[in-house]
C-alpha cells in the first residue's frame, strides 16, 4: 500500500489511488497523486494500479519541463512487513512540496539579513557568496522501564556566510540574526579565506545551476512532532514500555524517541533563494532480558526505521504496525535467549531490508561519495575503493544490482527540494547492472567530475557548519520483473541464515571489509526457517558480497530504512539518510560467532 | 550579545519552578582542513548553547535555546517548566547542588580567532610545497581545530560556577602519491597551538613512511602486538564509557557478575597483576577539565540534577583491579554507592619508563599499530569490540621495524586485553583517533598484547 502525501490516513485505499502516468521523454511511469515513479529507470514493467487508468496528464508538476502523458496499469498490491503504508518507490522531482513553513521563521528578516551579508561579501571581493539562516529544533526523550530518564529540547539558530575569494573558500557563522552580525560574519568569512589563501592549491569552481528565485519546499507530514504535548508523548511511550514489562521474560525496557525539525533559508549571489522545512523522527523500543545466574543478558529492538514523518508515525498505528511489533518482541526475545549459538562458517544469507539498509549505507552509500573517492575524507571518515578511474567499469556486484541515489523519495530522510548549494534535487543511478555508473556530488565535485550539474548533495547539519557533500537516499531497487517474496528467497536456500534488524556495524576506511550483526537470526534448513540462532556476525568484502547477490526480492519486500546519525567531516557533522531495499539472497558469506571472537 | 550575567540573572528571575539551573556555554571555534596537499574547508563560528533545567516536584524539564534575546530566554524558562510539568517523575531526582559563587563568574567569555593558525599556516604551506618536490612525492591530509568554550552554571540554590575550556587538536596524515597504501598518521592535543611542534610531527610521519617502503602481506590470526598510546586511548575510553553503575547492578553490562545474585558487580575484581591505574582527574596538568559537573541530558553516568557537583579524581582501575563505576547521586543512593562522575580526561599509568620505540626494540617478532578505527560494540556481555587498523601496521623483527603490513579487522574486548597485557610502557599525552571529536584529553601508555586477535584481513590501504 502506498502512502499518499497530504491525504488523511483513514481514506487511504490498499491500492495506489489514481492512474499511473508516463513521462513523455521516457518509458517510466508516474503517479500524479503520490508522485511515485515506477520502475526507477527501467522500461515499463507490467505493473498496474487500480484507478482511472488511461487519462492523460499534461501539466508540468514543477518547473523542470517534464510533462506526463498516458499510461495504463494492472492491479497490484504492495505489502511490506510492518509498514502499514509502503513508502513510495520513487518521486519525480524536487519541486513537490506538501507541507508548510513555520510562520514565525518566515517573520524573521531573512531577505534583508541575507542581502546585507551578500552585499558586504561582494564589496570585499568575493566571487561567490551564499547565506544560510537556519533554525534546527531537536527533542530527545528516553524512558527507562517506563519512566522518563532523559528529556531534552533544543533549538539552534544562526546565520552562516560562505564566500569564494580568489578561488578560496571562507566560512563564518554567528548566532545573532542582526544586520550588524550579518555584515561582520560576511567580513569574517572573507578574512578566513584571505588568511588561509596560502594553503589553497586548487581554485574552487562551481558547476552551473539555474537560478531558483524565491522557491519554497516543505516535506510532507501530518502532525508536527513539536506540536504534540510532551505529556502525550510520555503517555504513549510509557504505555508501550509497560505493555512489554507486563510480559514474562522482560526485565527492562529502554525507549528512545528523537525528533528533529530543520527550517532553513538560503540565498546566494546568483539570485537563488530557497526556504525549506522538514521534520524527522526515530522512535525505538528495546526489550531486555537478564539472566543474572548465567551472567547473560539479551535484547530485542524494534525495526521501525527513522523517517521524515510527523507524529502520525507513532500515533494511531496507521503507518507502522507498532501493535504487532510490540506484541511480538517478547516472543522473539524469549526465543533468542534460548537459541543455540551459531557455528561459524560459510552460509547463504537472506537479508531482510531491516538489516540490509545499513550494509547498503556503509558499503555503497559512503563508497559512492565523490569527495571520499578523491581523498577529501582520507584522514578522517576515509576514502573509497570506488575511485573515479573505475567509473563505468567497476564490477560492484552481480548483474541484478541496481542502486539509485535520490533526494526526492517522500519521507526519505535526505529528501529536500534544494540542497545547501542551491541546487534542485533529483534521482540518478549509482550502480546499474552491477557496474559503478555514478557518484554523489555537490557543485564543486560535479565540475571536477565533468558533469554539467550537481547531484544536489550539499548539506550542513547546522548554521554553524560549512556545507559538505553528504549522502543522498541510496537505495537498492527491487526485482523489476517479478514480485519475489522473502519466503520465496528463503525457499531457495538449503543451509543458511535469515537476518532481520540492524545492530552492530563496522567497515574499513576504504569500504572494503565490513562486519555486521543484527537483531534476529533464523536458521534456514532446506528452504524453511528452523528457529533462531544467536551470536551471528557476517563479515565480507564489499565487491565480493554484492557479487554474491543472487536474487533480490520484489517490490512487496521493499522497505525504506535509514539512520539519523550518519557522521562525517571535521568538525563532525551528523546527517539523516534513508535507504530503501528489498530482501536479498547472498550465497556463501562468512559468518563469525561473536562469543568465540571474544575468546569465550 | 546579552552578557552571561544578564542572561543567567534574567533566567533565574523568570523561573517559577521549585528549582532551576541555567547552563550557558559560549563557543568560539576556528578550523582548517586539508586534503591532497590543499585546503578543503575552514570556518570561524561563534555559537551559544543555553539550557534551562527546571525542577517541578519530582519532575524535570530541560530546554535549550540560542540565548540571543532576553524574550527568548524567558520563553525557554517557561518551556522548561512546562516540560517538567508534563514529563512525569524523573528517575534521577535529587536536590539541586548548593555551593559558592566563583569570583570570576561575571567575567566575559574567552574567544579564539583565525590568527591562532598563523604559524601553522606558514609551516603547513611550506610542507605542502616541499611534499610535492621530486623524490618525496607525499600528499598531506589533515585537520586543525581550536575551540574555546566558556561555561557559566547558575542555580536557584545560589551556586555560580564558571569554566573556560580551550581545546586544540591537529591530525596529519601523509601518503605517498604513487602508492596511497603507504600512509602514516600523527595527532596531537594542544590548548592554544603555541606549544605545537609541527616539525617534529612531520619528522615522525616521514620516519613511518620510510618504514612502509617494504610491504609485507600477513594473514589473519593472533599476533604479539604493541598498541601505541593513541590506540590504547580509544579502547580504554570505550571501556570507561561502559562502566556505569546502574546497568552493572541490573545485570545488563559487562561489569555485572554472573551467578552472584541481583546487584552483584565486578568492583574489586583484579584483572591483571600489573599495577595499571586508569583514572580521570580534572586537575591533571596540561589536561585540565571542569572541576564540576556540567550536563544538559541525564544518562546512566550523569544527571541534570547533579549540575555543579564537584568532580574529583576517579580511579576506574587501580593497580589492575576494577575500582569504580559511575553513579549519579540518585543512583548512588539507590545502590548504596558513592556519587562518582567522570572528568573529561583519561589517564593510564603504572607502566615502566619505556617509550613505544623501546617496546619495539624488545620485540622478537610482532606488530606495531598506529591507530584503530571504526570501533563498534559487537557483544555487550563481554564488551567485545570490532574495528580496523589504519594508517600503518608495522612488522617488527629482532627489535626493528622491517616493513608495513596489510590492515586487519580486530575483535577484542578491552576488559580482556587488560587481563592479557604483558608489558606497559611510559604514560604520555596522546590523541586518540576514533573518539577525538568527543574526547581529546588523554594520556596513555603503550601496551604489549601477546595475542591480539586480528580476525580478518582488510584490503583497505
């Protein structure tokens, strides 16, 4: 079932409402109501939807000059684990804005502050200048055993000026939003550039971008999480905790709720100005069982991913099936506590999207960041084995591997209309037919790579940090020819493990060698699940692993997972990013026993 | 900007709560980053973090704002009171800390500016130029950061504390341009960059790049390994961050004791016969940190109710024995323990006077690491950590480094490493690689581990 932005949950049909339309310039299809594109970049798939198929749709949805025309479809039902409404697979363009901007932010003297800073930067000789005025709001709520252990609300406001002077970047920021502060911050940015000019050996040049003057974008959510009284949140999370604590075998609970809201105004010396807002949230519930006698404890955490949605994600059980997941946690945990420890060795793995998203994040998402590929992060986050000389030739994985980058999925954590370079966002291929074909870029890196336009990946997590190239939503596409289920993938395995939920992760600084654990590990015997295992960690090398991917599940297995805590850069910045993927089958992967690794 | 004195006075005057603590931190920061021997990013930021902790009955609300305008300050106070009324009883409730007023409370904050890098800019530019000369062929990568944070803590109890915390770090990574796998790293902590010996750092990098001329491939396995102070710091930090009292008492920590009934912890367990002491101490010269607790979010190791409480030296390990766990005041009362709060530094002592080079000289065959990376917990029961070696694993034979080895993924528990350590060298100030963004004040000793678990080979170079 597809989520339809802006529509009341109660009115949602289990099918995509409305007809699929087709892009005039390609064989791809588009749902004008939910702005889903299907399939991502493929010729048409015989996948159809209930609705008024056949009507034409000739209006451009944005200023990107893409028009839509007629397509037809057959009926198809999306089902996806605990998502009551499946996130749309694709979204057409950056211009789709379904929310609103906070009026008190709009009441700030955004334009005059920006003009003051831009003018001062120009007077001081800047070839380029941009200004961001941002308000970042966050909330952390943690309940231990049903009672509030941590409660923190925070708001950061500031003004940032970035300049290019004699081909050199300069950046400065200040917390005060006054004309004087705007001017002095611009001066300071120029001073930084001039002071450090002797260290710059490469002239900074930006890829071109059309001017987007006065555009507004706001992500789609129904209930702003910051409009919900704290007491209502505490009551819900406490009720969840007590539901679990009332169950045999659960000794403790740990519930963490994080919410964020970004409101940002951007203006640059080319004339682009954008005003944008988005929210995100991540609730997680962990049940803990303690065996004091044995000195063991075990945990089971919900797999509900972070998402760019509002409070409707938690309330009402309409988006994610919390009732079902919370009801099953005790049983899953009890089985895990008693499960046999895994025998290390090589296994076929069927990996659930709730686990695979993180492997995608680490081994594809970061590896296809252009700044990493050319060494900009070499002393910190690391570089990438997927260097530009291999673009178009590197066999990243098996031929069924199709990975896209986008900043446009509805409810995607990296989704936004325009990036922090003033670039309209989009969707593109990173790995096609198993081959590396693209990178994530900002305007500087797009130019270096010889691209006409940036992929729109510039992002700063705060008004006090400089924009850097950050991760788009990087997603593995499902089987476009068959809606293979997870059960069907499992049925093709004689001896293997089905892995659900993420837990521990680690990967080297060139994104070769990784090791992941999970929440639940099910033994697969002769094509069927045969109870849980514990202490499983899988370890592989990126291209070996993706080369061993024999099959991907169909659209019905596809889930949009993600993280709100991706770290990069110095000073450190934190970004939120989504990764969609189907279940997938990997042959002959090395599995370790974590207890044995600890020498026990 | 509103002065700190006016801001804290306005907030406390506006408070209608049963108790109120205001934490204000002004931060001035400059930074400079480079890669491929050219600057990439930089910046100068002026930020303020202003938090109001309101206590209403047994409940607490913490709300933070910008602190740029007095109306906003009053609004934050009201919001924190509202949050306290709505959040229900807090688990860590305790009376707000009482105490004296620091004489310098009314003084303004300290700041830094881009000129702090003046000498470094010249030295770095010269090294960029020199590194590109024929024959050397080096590329330089790295980051320099200088941050000055001034914190004012004011409470409705009359407590007034002020602390200025300077933090400077530099990391330099050098690679050989035609073989990027030949890579070396050095890092240092400095309060103000005046004591930074840049030429010495570059000399150490070049010594290590010379070691990497010969490349040696080794398989996964257990190796005698010398962990230099930087790598030791990353492992010890993770261990100390896991030494919270509550989870240990509740049986959900590697510091719980199996089979001895509820509440039993590993306090008092001797891990090694070597006289290793791991401590945090706000008064250590060169690594000073705030002598009072400052936090705006409660956790198992610190409580917002405890803001302003004196922080003293804590020996987490003393002479090889587990000696302390962290307890906020409420947890200390609940579990019959003493209030124990970690300072923002960590020091490992108890070794010989031998520097890392001397440990190398006493090694027949083993590995010398540079640093560890991407350290993550695999199993909390044993505190098993995984991660990777990075920027130089060197093969030692007959007391000398004879080449650079491929990288490895390791799986080890720091608790178990303490048990197995066979030699401890001299304590020195060091910058850890993995956690330095959060924790840069450490002094560690090099350790010899007879059988470090290199679980698999990493192709990363």
